[in-house]
C-alpha cells in the first residue's frame, strides 16, 4: 500500500505542477492584487478508486517547526504570519513551535530521545556529519517533484547533495565579511579603507580606532568556541591555504606555510598592535554584541547577523554601518571568506506524511507572490517601528533571476532596507567550508588561538602542528572516502 500511496502522491504533485504552469501566474511579472493561495493547494484527483485516507490534505498531521529565537522579535512576527497563511491552505495540520536550535553536541541526544522537531535548522558544515549519523531524512523524491527545484541556487543546494541524494533545503547563505562602524572611524579621524583592502589596511584601521584605556578595540576576532576557529579560517583561505586534502583519505593541511602566515597575523593583532579586546575570549554572540554596543570598530561574520543586531538591537544608524569583503592577504589577492549557509533538515524519524508536510511548509513561500507581499508588509511594519530590514547576503535563489529582481524592486522602494554596496559585493570570493569534521577542526584551532592570545611568544608552528596531528589522529584517520 505504501508503494501505491507513493505513486498516487507523485501523481498529485505532477498534476499540481502542470496546473500551476498552465495558469501562468508565477511567471507573470505583474504582482497579484491579492495573495494567491490557490496555486499552493494540491490539485484535485480524478482517480475515483483512491481511498480518502490517501489525501494528505485530509489527514490530521502534526509537525513541529524551527521557530526564531525570543530576541528575534521581527522574525517571529514573520513566522507567525507564515503559519497563519499555511494553515489557511492546510487547516488539517497542527503546527508546534520548537524552541530548540541546532547544536552539534545536542543533536544526537535529541534524536535518540525522539525529541528533535519535524524539521530543524543547521549549517553547511554539518552535511556529511548528519547524513553519516542518519539524522537527516533522504528527501530526494520530495525535492525531485518540487516545481521550482531548477531555480534553487545550486551553490547552496549542492552542499546537501551527497552521492546524488538530497538531504536538506537551503534558506540562505553568506560569505564571511568584515562589518565596519563608520561612525567610530569618523570620530577618530581614521580614513575609510577601500573595499579592495589588505591585511595591512585592516591592521592600520584597527590601530587608528583602538583605545585600550576606554576599552575600545579596533577589531574583535572571536576567541572561544568553534567560532574562533571559523573566524581564523578566513585568513587561512586568504593566505592560500586549506583545512584538509581529500584524495582517497582525508589529511590535515592547515599547518602549512599559509596557516603559519595567518596565525602570525593574529599574533600581530594581539601583541604588536594590541587592537583586540582585552577580554579577548569572545564567542559569536559576544563579538557581535561588542560591535553593536560600540566596543569594537570591526567584527567578522555573516553580514546579516551582525547588521540585525547592530541596527535593530544596538540602535546604530544604517548609514554608519558598512559591509566589507574580507581583506586580501596582499594587494591584488583574493578577498576570500568562508562560504556557509543556513539549511533546514527534515527529521528521519518523522512519518512519510509528516516529512512531506514539513517539506511543503519549508518551501511554502519559495518563489511565491505571497512571500513578496509578506516581505513588503514586514518592511513597512519595521519602518513604522523605526526598525530596519536586513536582506540575506545570498538567497536561496539567484539574485539576477526574475524572482530576485522582483524582490529587489521592493527593497529599492524603502530607505529602511539595508543595501549591500555593489562594489563590495563584486569582490566577495566565497570558499566552501571543509567537507569532513569541520566543527572538530574549528574546536582544535580555537585552542590554538587561545594560546596565541594568552601567551606572548607562543611557538606558532608548533601549535599548528600539534593541532593538525590531533585532528588527524582523532578524526580524519577514521574517515573512509567513497
């Protein structure tokens, strides 16, 4: 029966796709006057022999969803709006808001206890890990039947395409950037560097702003947790290095000449220039908080997260915050930043009906005029409240697609939408995170960075070699590359 049910569902989806295409509403550049939910409803079947129980829209289904954190007030409002619109189309679905956000050290416990939500968030580094552990559902059939699969940004989607099977849906992506507090530079009389800047430019800018007596840092590299290793990896990439090599086996590669050059730059920031926070053991939230509160002039991360906190929680003005690419190691070099992304993963312990409904919820707003309407409404609400809208730096669709152009036209109408500078964007050079045991590598490098920041005269190459040996023996040697 499951086999025939699967065939029936596939036919329903196919009919839905043909019906949507024949209507032409999604390819019309003119916005609809009202949100069109009819195109999102499954097409009626003409199969009189099908059992009523096979219609997924008639079944009582409960799914638990990934829900924004409590401090993300505006994002919660948008999600609540989506839930209401989804239930208008699927009144048979009960939606439970999950307050659990993905953590590598908690996912195993959640799965073992069957407490993980029907779908959960994760990041690009986790693809191989989650698939190998069996904690990500194979959604290839659902994805292959998805009407807009060919318009999904392949740069992001390929991360969760493993051995030809799909295990995740991209939400948005980023290349790590450096966000600069222009107002702090102006007050100190420090000239803004060009977007085509170098490590030396970053160092000099930080020196011009730093004021240790007042507790003001020029730049705040993350100094604890896996995020410390993640921040440093940008400089490894800019120096031309790699985390690992994969050739039948996985081998540590970050204790290279490039790795030493990158670590020497960190050592210079700490001991020669003295431009990082005195309390340098900052995690991701600490570093972003320091920037939002005016305690550092520069911070490195995905721009969207920095800007959201700085503008909507820190009270900074949109004209005072500039997004730079990561600096090149030397003039003429690439502005390479770690390419990452946010993904939604469906729980393999969920039933087939729950998995399908979770997939429908995840993609409910993708490529729809409904979403455009919802975004514009959110922008207007934020404007009335004196808040800013921060677009993703990289979206699930291509920026130059027809849908991307429609969204950009909305953004251009409002002065409370953050605009990424085109010159800066042209210089972005994203390099994907390492494929195997990335979080373990980041953790090992965090220990190295803490040694460098806490002890003057640390043997830099010795620290890199020890970390590479640890990661190799503890993690990489056991990997079988197929």
